[in-house]
C-alpha cells in the first residue's frame, strides 16, 4: 500500500536526531488502514535540513514518482478503454460529467426527498501525488525550465487520472430523518459525521476587502466556534478564500499584504485539506511561526504551542455564502462512510513547507450531503482534522464542489467566503 519509499524507519529516526524541526509522531485513527503515502506516511518534516522542512527531499520524490510510469499507465488505461462506462474495481466510472449524468437518468437512480443524484469526480490512481505551488522559487529558476515543463504536464495529468461516478446527495437539513435526534446544527453532528450547519448574520459588508474580512469576519467566526463547541477554550481563524467564478477584478494572491485574492474556480475533485501529519504540523507552524498566515499574528513559544496541542484540537473549515447559492454548491461526505478507507496523500511543496492533503477513491456507500439553496446566513462546517484518534469521534470529512442539475440554466454561480480555523479544548 505504501508507495515510493525513500527511507527506512531507521533512516527517518536518524534524520530526526539531526534536526530541531517539529516532527509529528506518526498516528492513525484506531481501525484505519495505513495511508497510501510516500515514506510509509511519515511527515517530510523528518527530512528537514537547515530549516527547509523536508522540501528538498520532497522535490526529489516528486520527480522520482514522475519517472516511474505508474501515472501514465492509469491514463493509458482510461484513454484506451472502449467508449462508454469504464469498469473499475470500485464500479462504473465515466470520462465526462455528461456521460455519468446520462447513466444516472437511464438507470433511474433516485435520491430521497430534498436530495439529488449526480456525478462526483474521484481519483482512480492509488498512488501519492505532488504539486509544486505557484509561489515556489522553482518556477522562477531559469536553470530548471525543462523540469518545469515536466511538472506542468504532471499536474495536468493528475486530472486525467480521475473519473466521474454516480452518487446520491442527501439534504443535510433533513439530517434527523437519517439520524434520529441528531440535529445538523449541533456539535454532536460534527463529532459523529464531521459536518454541521451554523448560522451567522455577519456585519462584514465587503468580502473582497481582505482587511475588512480579517477585522470583522474573523472575530465573528471565532465567537461562533466558541459558542458552537462546548468546552472550547480558544478559536483561531488563520486564513480565508473568496470564491466567485464570474469575478472580473484583480484576483491575484498578494502574500505580502495578506490578501488571498479571489478563486475563480471550484475544486470538483473529492478531497480533504489535511491529514494525520498536516493537521498537527499546520497548527504548530501557525502558532509559532505564522507561516503563510493571512490572519492575525500569533506569538506562542514552542513550549506554549506544545501545551496547547497536548489537549484536543480540531481544524474546521466554514463556508458562508454572500448570497443564496444557486449553482456550484459545496458538498460534504460523512465520516462513518469512509472511516475504514485509506486516504491517498497529495503533497504540496512550498519553499518552506510541505503541505499534505488527501484524496479518496470511490465507494457507492459514501454518504454525501448538501445544503440546497444555502442562504447567506447559513454557514456550512466541515472537519478537516481532529486530534482524537481513538475512533470515538469523526477525524475529518471530505468534500467537493458539484454542478446542481436541478438549477436553471441562468443560475448564478456560488459566491462565498471560506475560512480555515483551529479550535482548542
């Protein structure tokens, strides 16, 4: 299951002894299989050299994986399959959204009241993957022009290793029909399923103004989290993204001025933003280094951060529409339906950190939810990480964007703000 190992455990331990970097202990949820990951899932922080957070080794592994031919074999399998559904070990997959939608209609796949049956896009490549982020100095190095061309092809090819699969989305507002006495607007729902719904009438008027969002919206969300989760002692909103497919102004990210820009695309691939390693690494680097932090400056010592993280903490993403969502809604999957499924690690290589996100292969049993016509005062919440590993609570949700087939042709695209947070207990 574990791919592209570049070091034995002895080597990892040797590296750990030579660095002062924060290296998270390798952990899994009780009952969860090992991840599909490089180095057996051990964090790249284990390979830190002179404060590079393991980025040099990650770059080497990225190019090694590009050369092994496994990714191209998956693309060839898809390209050479006969027209129509592609039989996979998970079920029938489809090259295009429309093909999958036709299959749903032809087979009368129906959803319960308030729900919808539609295609969702999953990876079919059970290997780790790598992305070199746009801010990495690699892209500005003239001596690596040929390498850059290879990376562009590889990152394009990641999408070619995905297929659409038919799924049923349930109306999350009707949660109690599926789980009696479990309100979607409760912390119990988050603990059990990894998803929930909150409400907020924000005083923020211009979500395209990053300073106003930080000044007004961040404290509102932090207070919402403290009110929502009994026992929470502290909440930290550390960055945000604005989504608007039709935005015509300057959408570029400005790291120096802490402006995240505007996203004019929606991630239509099933994924989660964190995993066992990155949930802890991201928390600590924010508390002690403010590393790539668009929000307010934090000033915790390493000892204070260790104490804060010695108790339970969670990463929660919260999405609030600027107006009622008509098209491209955000969809969330409930933890129990994939708790025993290995995640597939995607590594995001920066100059000073290696982020880890996750992807998943399709299962018909995945339990998906949406909030149709989500209103501007409704805040959908999904868990990206929970430090509790004994299986008593959800560890995370995974999510995607989708096309709403019930929306009229002139439906407006989703305009919303997504904030990322940590909640401490």
